[in-house]
């Protein structure tokens, strides 16, 4: 066992670390810019949202700001500070060690939002409790890995020794995303009322958007697990791991800001809605009270309002 670890450490190629980290680090910076723009749109267009939802979005933004600083510091260390001395790349930079728990907290917060949305739709505790157990387990694994990464002296040895923990972490995250996405889409499908064309169209849009945002995070978590288990020696998994929370955070803001499209689709069939005052905010208020698309959108406004 020890001899195999020594052989892998001796075969360390810094290019396999620098290349993926640079690419994913730059993509992470772009995604953070998208997150900042989406955050501005959210706070500007939905000032009446529930305080808990605003706190959730604020926590994601602050965590991602710290994560962004860690990514930039990691890139600086790899490309400037360690230039000409590849031996320094054998161990995790301190900023990368700090990015691991920040990444875990971001993903856990967003997945908790999706679990709450799933519970609002289904009113069944089985799947939310299962997903909650997966989140807690994954977060514990993340914190354990963050602590061990700070004391790791060699990146290759760390990946070999923590193979089981890292694999379980990625699998738990992917399973949670798949369960919440499938459960939410299935519950929306059950609420679809074919007798009302307008309501059925809105439900179809919600299903499509749920699958879109959920599939992105699910496929990325699955890709992380696959890359780590199959091509661990390329360190693509580590670079994508650093970029992953930016994708997850953007998926949350996308789900919230798409209510603007729901508002427009609700107003479209009502030519005099704007002149009557207050009616155009109906879908927005319904959605906001239940954490965005977690509400039951099958309600139609009373006929007296028309």
C-alpha cells in the first residue's frame, strides 16, 4: 500500500493540476459574475419576498464571494508564486483548503431550498427526510475532507487515501439532486389540470424549468463522481469541484428570477390587467410566499377580478 502511494507521488505531473484548475478557475470567475448579475435582478425585482428566502440568497452570495477570492488566490499561487517550482504544487494551496468548506456550505444551502420546495409540493416527509440525510452526510464528509486537506502534504497521496470519502461525497450530492428534481417534476405533473389551458401551460413551464435547473446540477454531480472514480489522476475532478458551487448558486437564482416570466405569462391573456392595478402581482405573491416555485400554481384568480 505504502509503496503504491510513493510510486503515485513520484509520478506527479504538475501540468495535470495547473491546466484543469486554470480553465475551471476562469469559468468559475465568469459564473460568479453571472451570479452577481442575477442577485441584483432578484433583489431589485422581488423586494417583497419572504425574509427567509432573502437570507438564503444573501448567504449564497456571501459564501460565493469568499469562494471566488479563494479561487483567485489559488490561481495566483499556481501560476505566479509557484512558477518554476512545481514541487510547491504537490500540496493544496491554503486558499484551496478554504474553498472546500465554502463549496460544501453553498451546495448544502441550495439543496435545502430544493428539499423545502419538494416538501411544499408533495406534503410527504419521506423524500425530504431522505434528501436531508444525504445533505447532512455530504456536509460532514466535506468538513472532514477540508480538515484533512489542510494537513495533507501531497495532493496525489490525499486523493488516494481519501478515495472512499470523496467518492461517497459526490455520490450523495448527485443522489440528492436527482431525487429532488424527479420528485418535484412528478408532483407538478400530478397537479396539472388539463381542463384549464392557461394553468396547464404554466404547470408545463414549471416542470420544464425544474428539469432544466435540476438536471444541470445533477449531471455535474454525476460527472464529478465519474471523473473521480475513473480518471482521478488527471485532477479534472478537483478543478470541477471548485467550479461546482457557482453552477449550483446560479441554478438557485435562475429558479427565483424566472418568476418574471411567470408574471408576464399570467398577464398576457388579460389585456386590461395593468389598468386594474394589483392583479399583475398575483402570481409573484403566490410564488413568494412559498419560496418561489414551491407554491401551488394551479390557483386561478377569482372571476370577480376580471
